[in-house]
C-alpha cells in the first residue's frame, strides 16, 4: 500500500490556478486641459504702404509719425547723422552747412541757443532738421525750401524775422513731401509759413503761431488749382 501521506503530498504538488494578485496603478495628478487662446487678428493692410514702416522706435521713428498730405515725407531717413555743434550762421558744424549738403542727412543738435541768420537758410532735399531734446531758435531770417522734396522740420522756434518778403518758413516753388511739426513761429515781417507756387503734399502739424496777423499763406497762384496741404 502506498503511503497515504505520500499520496497527499503528491496531490499537493499539482498547483491549481489561483487568482493573480491585482496590480494597482497610481492615479495621475489632475492636469486641467489648457483653454485655447484666441489667435491675434491680422491687421488690415494700409491703403497706401508707407516707405518707413520698418523704422525702429528710436531717433528716426519720427519719420513714421507723419500724417495728412505730407505723410510720405521721409526727410533724411536713409542718410547719415549730422551733428550741429555750433550756433554760428555758417561754417563746419553749423546748421546752414548741413542743410546745403546734397546727400540725405538726419540733422541733430549738440547745442542749444539762438542762431542769428543773416540770410535765408536754404534746405536741400532729403533732410530732417530734428530739434528734439534741445531748444533751438532761429532769428533774423527763416528757412527756405525751394524746389526740394522729402524735408522734415521738427521742434524749432522761429522769432523776429526782418526784411521784405521774410517768412519764418518759405516753401516755394514746386516743393513736395514736406512735414513741419511742433514748431513755434512768431513776429516775422511778412508771414510765418508760406506754401506757394505749386508746392504740394505738405503737412503742418502741432505748430504754435503768435504775434502775427497772417500766419499762413497757401496757394497764391490762380493757375494752380489743386494743392495738398494738411494742417
């Protein structure tokens, strides 16, 4: 006879399937689904693309602020900086010396004070006269913009011009793309600003006129029927 205990042991050697130990997965922390952000709306295209939209936000960004008929005036945007270092009427470092140069220039001032002009100061094309940060006063005569284009004049004072046909700023003939901004003009023998003889595409903005009975003359030629001036 076999060993009963042995048979029991033998029967116990057969492993019957058992339920596996359940495997628990740790729950992941709750992360909210991000709310989709609205995409920025594209800006509408301007009717007329300005030539200076790429300008940075420093000194020459002034050119990007022109409005009205003179909004395309770029002045000396693409030229070198010219530094006015003297209040003398003429000579190297003077305002007159820079304005007569033929190349494009952005003119800034290293000095403050009064420039006594013995004659009209002629401004050639592609010039910016930028008086920001200084106090510059022109007296005796004024600026003459004759047959030129792309000129910006900003933050200058004009006072006490003497002589026949002496204006603070004289724009004639056939000048265009001009912007006069934030200037103060007073007490000239003729007018403060004259824009005549076919000059067009001009903006005069944020200027102060005083001590005069005729601040601006625009047109003055019966043969010129259309002239674009914003004020």
